[in-house]
């Protein structure tokens, strides 16, 4: 379950950092805006990334998508945004 509200997002993949903003669309969907077009290319080929959402940072293994999704959810929830569930 994701907390509601906006948050700044910084994603680091390899040596590249991407900045954007995120909103929770519903308790299980995080929508990140404003990442560059290069983000998807880096994301698809990287073994890991670091996501910082609302000041909370997690390193995420991209080899297993389910684990990556849980780590992103944990990062967003730990950011201290209000929970609407």
C-alpha cells in the first residue's frame, strides 16, 4: 500500500541520475513524471538502481521485477507521506 501525496524522485542508474516528481494514483500505483527519455533505456539494461523518493533512499535489484516493485513501495511508504488506506 502506497501513501498518498506528491514526492520528489531521484533515480540513479549506473553513473546517470534522473530527477522527476511522483504522485500516488491509487494504493498500488506510483506515477513518476518528468524523467528523461534516457531513463527507460538505462532502466531496461541496468542490474540495479538507487531510488530516492521524498528523501528515503533504497537500492533496488532490477533482476527480479517483483522485488523491485516491493522496494519502490517500501521507499515511498517510508518517505512519510500521509497514508490514505
